[in-house]
């Protein structure tokens, strides 16, 4: 069975600090997809990134970067030079190839960026 | 702004009431979802509609009744709910062949 673990329940940083959110997953499938979503106080989950299991290239998008390592079953998310607007709950999620678009979410990490 | 619109944003209802939550998307997505999210917890899947047909029901109690009148609309009919059903109800949609789900802002339900 699939499982996603986000060990950090809450992280507090001061603006401009770099912060890494950890995500570890378990799956028996060889084909799967990993996601990060951001949930601001408004409630909407905002899609940030999708990675499939055959693409281990790290990705950078502005201040955001993702490190996918199959060897350690991890898909970590780093925010560089954090800003107050980054304050939100961040969810890592897994979708197995044979499970359609069903997402298994991690427990979420609440990030608080203080000015 | 989100392209998945949910109404109402807030709903308070008694245990004997009948109410409905509505979700609308105009992105041409053919899969639509209902998720339930309790405070400080991740979203939990309730239902999936694919091409307007119910494809997944995650053993949800019958007091929750989904409906997909057309490819752009998704309703969740509520009847005889319990206080523990109070939660944020999120609607999402996805495009055929793609894995990303696009979520609305949710309807925050309080059952008294």
C-alpha cells in the first residue's frame, strides 16, 4: 500500500531564510507520480509540481526547487529566500499508476514565515 | 483566481436539514472529485466522477449524495448530517491524461 510521510508538522522561519520541506513515500509500483500542493488560509490547494517516477531530474522554478531521489524514496521541496506569502500548509502526495488520479496525501507541513 | 468555483463558501446546517454544495469548472476537465478535509488533516477522497459517471465511492455514508448533472457541474447533496461531518469540502477536477488535480477554495460546513 502507498504511504506518504511528512515528518515536519510545523516549521517557523524568518523571512529570507531558506527552508526545506521533507517528503518520504512508500509504494510498490514502479510507475508513480509525486506532487506538491500549497494550501494557503483561503483553503484552495494550489498545484505546484508533478514528477513521474522515471524522471529524477531536479527542478527549479523561481525560488522553489525540488529534489527527487528514488534511492531514498524522497521528494523534498526547498524554498529559497522565503517570504511571508509562502506561509501555508504544504502537502506532498503520491499517485500510483494503476490508481487513476487518486492521490495519497502526506499529513502536511505548516510553514510560518515571520517578517 | 481558482478556475474551480465552489458555492457556498460557508454553510451552517442542522442535523435535520437538506442542503447542497455546488462545484463548477469550465476547463473542459472530464474528471471531478469531492474531498473532505478536517482541521489540521490532509484531504480525504470521497467520490470521483469520470465522464459524468460515478467511478469511485470511498465508502462514504449515504447521507452524502453526489450528483454530476453535466461535465462542468458537480453537486454534493447533504441530508441528516452529524456534527462530526463538519469539515472543509473540496471539489477538484482533472484533465484526461493528466494527473494534476485543480482544486476549488472549498465549502466550509458546520453541522449543529
